[in-house]
C-alpha cells in the first residue's frame, strides 16, 4: 500500500466532511448571529428563542441540500471502495 494514496484519500475525506459541515453549520451560525443581535437589542435572554430558529434553519438546509449531501457521500463512498478494491489486487 502506498502512503501517498492513503494521504490523498484522507485529504479528500476531510474536504467532503468540511463541505457537509459548512452546508449545515454556516446558515445556523448566521441565524444565531442575527437572533443574538436581536436579543441584545431588545434585552430578551430567552434560551428557546435562540434554539428554535437555528433548528428551523437546520431543517430547511437539510430539505434544500439533503439530496446533494447524500449524493456527495454516496459518490465518495463508491470511489473509496473502488480504491480499496484496487489496493487489494
């Protein structure tokens, strides 16, 4: 087994994981920032007021980008199994 192949696949795995996390976390951080600014401006410190919009943003992102995320994971997994098959020969 070649060490550079392992490093290449690990790098691709980190890119795929980063893309999936970015798709889900960036909108939640933006919503959290907006809600935090509204809470600071109105002096309302209710915890559920911060949680519910983030949860709704996550659900919306999963509905909009869920198919793309699953397709990305499926294609990466198929390619990874292909690489594993080539190594085993």
